[in-house]
C-alpha cells in the first residue's frame, strides 16, 4: 500500500468523475467500493471526495443540468506549476478547456486534452495532495491512455511531463510504459481501429477489487454494465465495466492481491 506525499510532476495523482446524479452515483460507488463521502471544493458545482478507511481516494462532482458532456473518469497528472504546464500543453498541440483555476485551498487545476483529444487534468497540490492511498480494494491503481497509436502522442506526454518511455518491442502490440524516477506510473496503449468510435482516445482508470467476478456481478445488480467479462491479463484478473451513467472503468484483482 502506498500513501500520498507530494508527487513528482507527471505522476497520476487523482481521479475525478462529473455526473448528473451525484447522490445516486455516490450510492453506486459506495456499495461497490465501500466509499464514504465528504464535501470538497465547490467552484465547479457540488463536489464530494470519496473516502476509504477515512482516506481520500477519488472525487465525484455534479454537472449543471444544461451541460451534456461525456460522463467519464478523468485522470489528473501532478504538476508543480499548473499555469506553466497549461501553457506548455498548448505549445505542444494540446488544448486547455478549463482553468487553470484555484480549488479553494486544495490546489490549482486545469482540464486539458492531448493532440488526439484525450481529456486529462493537471493538479498543482496545496492542501490536497491527491489520492491518499493505492493498493487496497476500492483504490485507483493504474491509469492508461487508450489511443490510435502511441508514437506521436507519446512524444507529447514526454515533452510536457518529462517521462522516460519504455516501449514493448512487438510487431503487433503498440504499448508504452511511462516512467518517472525509474518507476512505471502509467501506460499508453495504441489499439488502432479497435478504439471505440463513440469515445475516441481516452484515459482509463483501473480500480482494485478483491474479486473481479464478484465485483462484475455486483456492478450489474447496482445498475451498471459489464462491457468485457472478467478475463486474465498480465496485471491480474480484470473486467471492463460502466457505472449507471455510462462512465467506463476497469476493475482488476491484481496478481499480488489474487
């Protein structure tokens, strides 16, 4: 289990979800992951932080009724200077859609997209450093960009965040692992024409569970969907699922947990 300290710039440090039904979404994730909730910064509307054993692991906010945006988990990458990073993102062909702006005394954020359109956030920590632990069931344990191909977009993330890139050498598998300080922190997966046309390039959050098959059944009972049934992967047993509002995420029982 790892706990939060100030993150090296580029490290995934938080995941957040904006939905239409805040109360019902909290009920879903509370039943699935044993999360409890407390109010967070309200600049962008009602917002709650999810707690596991009293430690913050994720955020869920409510969209205004007239905002019809895709419902999706957003990965936030750490930065020491949100304004400087936002400007570098623009210079490298990305887009800054929201901010940079202060989230009360918690920190400073911006919502951005890379040149392929994949949305991510940047987070300059102040009082709030981000996800307070990773590893136990109910915590986010990995973040992966699903994109058409990795070479061009990999250069974008390397330039903006200083990642060391480790490719998988394979003629039929387009995959890069992003490293900081010698350790893997995220990955880029080029899936070509298998990229969902309805979603385009996007960041995927992986949440740890104790039992992938049991969690998949529970998701269905709670009003979500299983898009890809449980299967064995290199990291453990995983399944691709959605919550009742359609936010896609992956549940995984890591090999060391299982």
